[in-house]
């Protein structure tokens, strides 16, 4: 009964039926699997053990499902293998992807124990299976699709205390002040850093995590933003920022080679009053 099937939007996931009728697709799956999988003795065959779970399906339990992929007919990245599995073997497999260039952060997942982006993670060790899980310690929508909500809470937009005519005026900023944002604005919000942080694992309901905190610092240090003190005030409680114990897993795992740990350290100095936000070289609008 296709009327009961639920489609997940393609912009977030892979446009997949949430529930598939066995009678309607079983034969098709077997045919596709035979075409996609190479002979057992082929050295180009690699096994992928992928986390599967649909929380909306009654009785479904988390499990690892094994797929075989012929690497001779597959691209070099883990995302290529996932797309091949989805297109040729099992269309119910659900994951996020978009740019395929390490820019959007959509395909973040845990691959062989390491948080990374599937689109820039090369397939290695053909003779060994690769285990793929969703990012750890997050709510799972389905299979490899997690959900996170901390980013909205930090109000990640430019805040001014004076009225500005939108579309008619621009905020002035010197070249030197602009350079202070380098290493911050490049964050793609993939959440690899936050989900590698033990403090975030145990306090994700109150600790903002490295990804969100680095963006707090990005707006705090922006010479055009007027709400610096208000932003810092929201971090004074024991959990929002101070759960960070400088473990530095966040910096080690960042696929963009950014340094969330350093940004959090700078935030702590600003909140405690050890340092102050520099006055802008330029101010006003033009």
C-alpha cells in the first residue's frame, strides 16, 4: 500500500521510502543486489556494515546491516559507496548528502570510529569491512540521519542597537577586523567536533558544544556586532560553556582543520574579564 509510505525530502536525505512493502520490492532488491555485487572471489569487493534503525517503525531495533560493494565500479570515497548501495542495492538506506565536496557538512557520520565527512573520507583496506554509524550521542531520525538544535539558541546573526536601512546601507569593517573572523566563519556546522566531545556526550541538553561555541565567538569578536555583552552574559552559567575541559577532541576531528578549542578558550577569557573585545577600527554605516 504505497499510500502509507513516507518520503523524506531529497534536500536533507536521499529521497527514500521510509517503509517498503516486501511484496512489492523484494524481487527488485534481489535483482539489483545481484547486479551491484561482484563475485565473492573478486579482490575489489568490500563489505560495509551500516547502522540501520527506523524509530517510527514499530518493533524495529538498531542493527548493523552488511552490504558488499564492487570497488572496481565505485568512486573512491565512502559517500560514493553509500550512494551506490542506495541506488543499486537498498533504496531504504537513509543518509544526508549534498555538495560532495566537504563544504556543506551534510554527510557527517562516524566511519570506523572517527567522526568525519563521508564525501572526503577515502575507502581504504579493501579486505576489511568498514563500519558506519550516525554521529554519536545525538537523536537519530533514521539510519545515518541525526538531529541537533543548539545552533539556533546562540542567535547566529548580526545584532545592532541602531536602526539600519536594510538593502541601502552597509556596515563598515576594516581589513584587520575582518581578518579576525578567519578560522571561524569557515565552520560548516557538520557537528563532527561536538559529537567527539565527552563533555557534550553527557551534557548535550545544557552544554552548547564546540560547534555552537565557536560560532558564539565568531559573533562576539565581529567588530560590527553590538550585542557582545548580551552574548557573553548567556554563557555565565556552569553548563553552557564551562563544561569544556580542553580535551581538544574537537580540534583533532574537525574536517576543515579549524580550532574550536582555541575559540572556546578565548570566550572564557572574555566572559571572565581577563580580556576585552577590541574597539573597532571602523564604525557606522555607509
